């Protein structure tokens, strides 16, 4: 009886398998294989595409062969290209424009720089240079540009025809540094105004000394007095100079210096004699 029941159970299991009921190892394997194919094929395609993209970026066709510079007046194209510090065999497609733009702006002559790609192999650089404004004389003479930026060190023997400003102390500056004091920009403005209309007729302004207290000493060369001015109210001080010279009844050459820094008086130091103070009613 027992064997009979066992055979019946075995027959039922075989019958159910023939009808497709119950688990199937082959069917499960096929399903898993299909899932793996769906997952792995995009991965393989992605890796292949990435490798192809990398080869495209590194292709010699896109290596930078020309650097075209626009807007330069004082700096040469070769100097600007060198300041970019491009790596060997740089690709136009992979260069970091922001980084090489920062490299270029480390040159104090460069005020503004923009870069763009011109496929397949040209990098276009557009610059705006700083304009030289003055010669600043400290330990050495320096060429100063817009925003008080030190452009370069100069030689005492060959100074350009620019306003000459003398520091109150002797110190060393570095190209790319800045003269951030307000009296520098005021001195440049004063020079530009006085070269158009000199307060001492027939005398040319040679130098402005920054006194360190916000005032200026103007040097017009041999035979002319030094003028001392405060940093504000230039027009009013120069007007008082003309009035004082008329009241004194002397030519400017008779004085060593004229001090216009005070509100209520003008101080005159004759070349010979005592200091005179001319009061001004306001």
C-alpha cells in the first residue's frame, strides 16, 4: 500500500511538470540572462562612447596651432601667448579658459582679458591694456597705470614723458602691486590740470611730491618757488595764489616756496629775508 501511494505522488509531480506547472531552472536562467543583457549592454556602449570621446579630444586635429591676439598695443603677441602658460600639445576642446585667463591677468599690463575657441585649432585672446598714468619715484622709478597698479620698474636714465610723483619715503615696489593711497590719484588729477593751465606763467611743472599727510609739494624747477597745496579745494588754493602774488607785488621767482594749505592765510618764504604771512579775509 505504501509503495502504491509513493508511485501516485511521483506520477502527479511528473504530470504537473509536463503541464508547465512548478519551478523550472532553465526558465529562471533564461530570465536572469535577459536581465543581465539589458543591464550590461548600455554599460559597454557607454564605456565605448567615453573612450571614443577621449580619443576625439586628444586628436591632433584639435591641438592649438595658433594663438590670435586682439587689442594689444604695448605687449607683443608672443609675450601674451607666453603668459597663457599653455601645456604642451594643448587641445582646443579641453583647455580651461578661466584658468589660462587668470594666468594672463597676472601680467600687470593686462586690465581685461577674454578668450574664445575658434575651431579647429585657434585660440582667440582679446585684451585691454592698462594705460600708464605716472612715474612714481621711490627707491627706484616705477611706471604706474590705472588703479594705481605698478606696471614695471624704470631706469633713471630713460624716463617717459609722464607726470612724476615722488614718494615721501624710499621703498621698493614690485610689478603687479598697487599704490592704494587716495593722494596718488589726486596728484595725477592735479598734474593733468596744471599742465593745461600752469599757475606760474611760463613755468612747467616738473614734479609733485606726496608729503604723506595728504598734501602736495609742486616743483617747477630752478628759478621757481615750490607750491604747497592740500589735497582738496585745488581751484580755491590756486585762485588765492594769484591774489597773493598781486598783493605781494613780487614775481614768483622771488620766493623759495608758497604755502597755500591754510584756510585763512598764505605763507611765503622769500629766497632772501623772513617768512611772510599774507592773511585772506573770507
